[in-house]
C-alpha cells in the first residue's frame, strides 16, 4: 500500500494486516465488501441507559458478549441473557436485527461471531451484518468466512481503553463470495466437522472416572484411612521471592503445576539445597499423591517413577497424601481424587467464596472406599483404559479443526494445512 494512501487515513497503526490490499490474485471466488449495498447492511449496536429501570427486562432479546461464549467456533443465538423493552429500544441507539444475520464482536474482545436465529438487538460492542440479498449470500457462510478475518479485525482496531473497529472500517472488510449452492456445500462440510468436534468435547467435558462401591468394602474417613496427610511448610523459613530461580536443586511446586489429571511442568521455580534444608515439611516422596486445596481445588497428581525431578516441595495451596503401600495403591488414590465419588464430597465441604479451600479438618470427614489391593489395581486398569479412549478425543478435535481450516483456506485460495504428518486427509 502506498504511503500516501496510509497517510490519507490519518492513522499510523503499523500492523501488516492493516495495510494488506483487499484483493489477492489467487482467490478462488470474487471478493465482496461487507459494505456492498444491496447485498449486506451493517448495523451497529447500542445500549439503553442502565439507570432507567423501564428500559430493561421487556422481553426484546439484547445480545452481549456473554451470549457468544469463547468456546464456540460460531455461536447460534436463539435467546439472550438480558432483554430490553420497546421503550429502551426506541430511546437508545440499539436497533432490531432481523433473524439470520451475522453478529460480530468488534469492541475490546474482537472477533467472536454468531448467527442469530431470532430477531435481536445488540449492545454497542457489535457490528451486525444483515443479509439483504439471500439469493447471493447465506448467513452461515458469511459467518464462516469472517472467522478468517479475525486477525485483520484485531489489527484494524483502534482506541485507548477499548480497541474498536469503526463501522466504516468494518465495511471495508472483504470476503470471497462463491455461488449460493457452493456456499451451502461449504457450510454443510464444516458443520459436519464441527459436529464431530462438539461430540469429542462433550466426552472430554463430561467424563469422570467412577468407582463402583461393593457393600462389603470398608469406607473409612480420611482421618482413619491408611495414608498420612502432609501440608506445605508455612513457617518463618518459607521461601521468599529472592529464593526462587528458574533452575536449581529442588523444584518448588505451585498449584498451577498440578492440573486435574497430573503435573504440568512449565513455568517452574526452584530453590537451592541450602534453602531446602531449612524447610521442615512438604517434601515429596515417590508414591505420594498431591491434591490442590486452595484457589483451584481438586486438581491431583501422582509423584511416581515417571517424574524426572528427584527433589520436590509443595507450596501451601496443596496437600500431600502418603499411602501405606501395603493397604492402599497410590494409583488408586490418584484416580479416586479424580472420580465422581470424591468430587461430590469435595464440593460439599469446600469453604470460602473469593478463595475456595479444603481445610484438613473438613477433609478428615471425607470417606474413601477401600477394596483389597488386587481389586484396587483392577479398578485402576479399567479407569486407565477408559482414559486412553477419552484422550483420543483431544487428537480428534485437533484433526477436525485442521479440516475446517483447510476448507476455509480453499475458499480463500490459500494453501491448505498439511494433514499427512498427523494421518488426516490423504
């Protein structure tokens, strides 16, 4: 782009995305502007005054960012969390957007996209693309095409406290526009991939190991169970900021290093051997099981032979459970902490709203089913077989997300991502 053309805008944002020319020679289909009259109409959102009670709760759907969850690829709006009244609509800059338009967040959080299935209004953080000629453009396709322009939208955004794309700049965005039948084929292909992704995510979100309890098994309280509960050192020798370094003798675990299914060894902090020797509690031994008990509670990890670090201490946001190996398998205890059997007990005893925690005193009243060791090992084998199948869904999601990106790349005339390395498309 010529420097005279850049200067004409009076805006010297130095992002490369901002100054790409709209048309590219390798597009498979002709490009159209979102501001093209007769094809699209772009409407901004608006917000009634918050202190006028009669503007609110009147039944007119009014979309905010909460109606477009970050976990959605493209949201589908059939209802909204908040509504406004006819008077609120009339006496504000909010406008009714017809059903089957494309809703795009363009302020602060930029690039969340939805298709509204009912007429709605939106707040001022959105630009809304109304399809004027449904014989030329399908809203589902327009929404998909716009996902490729999220980096451009983010680069074009300007402003101080909240970066935002103006309506004028938004109308300058261009998307490739194939014939309507081709658009429908593209949408059907991507929706098929997305259904697989949604199903795989549902498995990941909802799977929890469960331990079926036999009536003959003892179910002792934690206080009577065959393990020690050990907390971290909170004394005067507790490490200060100056004691930590990115490498050293003893790994000092933070709660962020323990996830729901094991350790996460990144952003690590270490203390010296000298500092380690001043601490009295909280040092791990092989076979110990960790449970986070403050902030993010219920995450768990097993310190077994697979962990490379020989010296580990914990901070005060977690507890060490040290089983009696003759009575309790470490792996069984680890999976028990992940299981629904414990989760329901944990949620019943958690305290603190701003900073949730599981005090030892409360945990001592929790119970653990205690079958014979051989049965514990069989339960562990079954759970680990289930988890291997569940984990395969993560790879499935990655593969099908690549398929979606490959389809969009074809629409834009770009090189599709390679699949051979991961065994995908051939």
